[in-house]
C-alpha cells in the first residue's frame, strides 16, 4: 500500500525534473555544483499510480502528548499547539525559482517519501520561496510562525541570509552549507551533503591504506574543485603526510592535452604513492587514459558516472571514492525501504538529483528524531550515510559517514568495507 501511494506522489514531485536534469549542471548555489544524474533502475511496477493528497489534506495522526523540541529554551519556541498533538515541520524550498525548482522538487519528493513511511505524530507543511535572500527570509518568517521545526533553505546564499538574520528561534535544518566564516545560530543544524567532508574522509581512508604515502592532488579552477583540493590537502597534511598539488587547465569539460603530457613526464621522474583527483568522471577518465591506471586513485562522489547497462569504462577501474548509499549500495536495508521515483530509468544521467532525493529522505528522518527525542544525541543509518547528531555546548552538530566504493569495470561503483 505504501509503494502504491507513493507512486502518484513522487511522479507529481519528480517528473518535472526530467526536462532539464540530464547533463545540465546543478546551480552552484546548492553546494553540489557538479554535473550528475537521478536514479538507478527501479523495481518493476505493475500497479497504476494512485494520487496522494497534499499533507494539509490528509487525516492527522496524533501523539499521546505535546512534543517539546527545545526544553533548554523553556519550550516556548518549539512546542506544538496543545490541541494539535502534532509536531509541525516546515519544508522551506525554492519552488518558485526558475533555476532551483528542479532540485527543490527532488528534495521535496524524498522528504514526502520519508513522511509517508513514518507519518505518525508529524505534520509536514511545504513552504515555497523564490531564489532571493529577501524571498527566503519572508518565507522563513512565515514558517517559524506556524511550525516547530524548519527544514531548509536549500541554496547557499539563502542559508547564509537566514543564519545572519537573528531570526532563527526554532530548530532549523539547513539543506546545504552556507560557506560563511561566522558561527551558525545555536538552533541551526546543517544536514546538507558536502564534497569537502567527502574529501576529508577520503584522506582518512587513503592514509589507512597508504601509511606515510605521498599524494599527488589534482584539480581544476572551478570553485568546487578548489574547495575539495583544499579540504583534502589540509587533512592530508594534518595526518602528517606530504602532497603536491597540480591545477589542470580545463576548457568546456576537457582537460588540456599538453598539460596531461607534461604531467606524465613529471610522473616518470617523481612518482607519488597515490593520486587524489578533484575531477568529475569525464575529466578523470581523460587523466587515467593519459597517465595509466596503475597508481592508486581516490576521488569524491563527483567522479561517479553512474551505472549504464552494458557500458564499459576501463579508465576508472579500481578508482576509490565516497558516495551516498542511495547511489552505490542499492541493497542497503534502509535504501530498500524507500521507493525510487517513477520512471526511474529516465534519470540515469542525473545522479545529482538522485542524491537530492536521498537527502530529502534523511532530512525528514533527522527532523523526526529531533521532534521525538528532544535534546538527545542520536545516530541514523541513513540513505545518505551513517548520520551522527550530537549536542555540543548547546549547539547541534552532524557528521555523515558515506559509503566507500570501488569502481569495477562493467559494473560501476560498488560499496566496499574499509579498514578505517
């Protein structure tokens, strides 16, 4: 019954993504900022989808007592109305933004999939906004008035605007990192995916497999590549290892051939123990084709090309990276609990949207835990990784440990167990 109900819901929320996902990069304001693709093949569906009414029209489930989300704040800022018995969660997304609406729809579809599976005691209200800080702040103020927990915003500038507004008076789960140096409000928890966090975790993984190894760090001039290179290099240095960094010229997605020839000559004289590549799948294929595949190579989720039946990408064979279980571990128990979007094969070239859908699921689960276990630390085995949420000195922190994966030619990236 759950799967049948969700077919119609997710079809409505996600089919709007199809017009522009493909090979179109997500807007960099989301923090993903890289090309990708949406869903692995779905299980066969022989049942016709059945529409599901929006959350505000569904029968209300109740909890046995009011939920106090922030008892340390006297409960006044986060207690549901006594006559509702529900924890009210606002999902604040840029659904009125031309450039961000597809990503917002993917997050909404995942969030509502999570809610459909665990609805008891939770009311979800979707709050649309535009893509300007002013529109976001106005929508955020509306959300705070009527809800106990706010999930959102989604874009970096919007999160930064809310964080700097002095208006965060209720628990707020930001869906991306704001990239600001100022401390976040005490009631703001960032649940968004982070390539920088992946890079740091990859450094730990590489160090465990190559103690004392010297790394060659490759990147490009794009902002996300600079951030990823910096995160890996800083962690690698902190672990006591040496590295050399090379910025490769990239034009229209292609690495300059002369630069690759020069790098190949350099490696013949000074060969490192491993390579870390802040490159997407196409760029990494070019590099491995030019340099060979013998050097152990690590990357982040951007290097995952997805799985295309019958496709062979021998240049990526043996590459190690981190990615969310939703994309590399389809047999993960939590992943199997949630439906894939309808007509999922249309999204094979949109892994970014697939990750945003998974983020929506885990964002709901974290919000639900905050509602039902106020003030308590907790862990979740999520579809975006193992999530550990802690309260430190009155402020929430979240750590996500993603799945380690190795590319097997002809199969794609498969999750593996590491020695960490």
